[in-house]
């Protein structure tokens, strides 16, 4: 698409988009002629705008004489016309200071989500780390009443997960300690995904050769890891900031958006698409494939530990967001979160 535009048309599209992002009002030809800094008459500008409209890059909302960018216009602007400036050192230092908190990964994820929201005044979202790349450090089983067992899973020295297992009978503390010791001897230090695959294979193929204690321990561990794998989730902060965005303040739009935040499935599906990508990814409006995000843009970047991507973080806001500012914030936060999560030597 950029190849179809001459330098003048690209310059005017850039000026129009920047003006609209800044002020939120349709941009007329006289204003654009002045903003663009080119010695062009309003009539010439109108002709260029008409060409941009024919290409589907701008549109006229309602009966306004001005124009606003379309999703395709924003995409061209972001991909080829946008000038992204390095993040201010003060902002970088603020992010680093706030994420240098120690604690487990959940604490860091919640802090990162809040920081993204606070710095951008939009909604910050961070997925919880994907457990399949994490390693098992320790397992503990504690007895509860009514045929229940509390399973405690310590992952990679930084995260603790608890889940309650329903069992066929009550178990005593000494018996559960045996199971914990057996599993820790067999699997401590191995990746969770590998541990579960081994458990399933051994339970299926050699159940008859395992004694009762080993079988029970491995069955409990399989249930526990199954519960841990269901934990795909994200932490969202600042969603009420979106109520201040003119483009999203329509009651129906806001209701659908907040329902999606609560239900999570669609948002998680979109974020999962970003996990395998490198660097910053941007979904503008209908590009997300989810109708409730048609008026929104999502800017994401992956975060990692020891070179393995564990999740993604990002900012959700209106399509009329300050991309040149949001993109470096998201990119820097992902890098700083990765550094905070990596084990310190």
C-alpha cells in the first residue's frame, strides 16, 4: 500500500493521523495544509485526501468535512510512517525501580500490569508465566478433611501454586510425606511438561509394576500438574481508564469490552497469538478478529526467562492511541520484566 502513495500523500497521511491522535477531531484540508508544513493549497490537499479515501486509508465520519484514519490508515502509519523515539531515561528508571521488588512471578506480573496502566493511562495486561517451561523444585502434600489433600507446587524457586485434590479416602501426614519424598527424588529440577509426560507414560505402561505407594503418588502428581496447566490467565489493570476514552465511552461498546475482560477467553486467545512472535506486535481494531475489540488497539511484547518466552504483556486502548509513545513503553517493560524474572547469580 505504501508503494501506491507518493511522498506528498504519505506526508499528509502522517500529519492527518498525528493530528487526529493528538486532538480526536476530524481533520479538515485547511488544518492539514497548515500542519503538514508543505506549500500546498487547500484544494490540492483536498485532492490528495480524496485519493487517500479512495484507497481506504481515511474516511469521513458522519457529515463532517474532516477526515479520520481507518484501520488500514493506522496500519500504514504504524508500519511505515511512525517515528518511534527512545523512551525517556526517567521512565526507564521508574520501570526498573518498580519491578526490582523480588517476590514471586505473580507479584512481578501484577506490578508490571499496574505500571503499564499508570504510565500509559490505558489498560495494562500481562499473562501469567507459562508453566510448561518452568521446572519443578519441590512438591508437598498436606492432609485436609473430607477426603481432600492440599498439593503445594514450588516452581523454579520463584512461584508457589496450591491446589486441592479430591481423593478416594483420607490420608495421613506421614503417608503424604512419603509420596512427596518419592516425587521430589524422581522429578525435582525437571521441566513440568516433561514431568507430566513421564507420569502419564509410566502410569499407563507400568502400573502393574509399581507398588501402591508409587502409583498413588504419581496419580496425585498427575492431578496436581493438570490443575497447574489449567492456570492460563492474565492480570489486567486500569480497565476503568478506558472509560475516559471518547471512542470507547459508548455504553454498548464498554459493556462488551468489560464482559470480554471478565470472560477472558477471547483476550487470552489473542495474547496467545503473540507468544511465538518476536518483538512488539500490534493489533489495530478489527485486525484482532474479535468484535468487542473493533474500536481498540492492542500493543504487545513477549517476556522471557533464560531465553524461553513465558508470556506476553501489553496495553489495550482506543485505536486513536499515541503509538509512538506506547510502543517503546511496552517494549521496555517486557525487557525489564524479563530481567526481573531471570534468576540472579
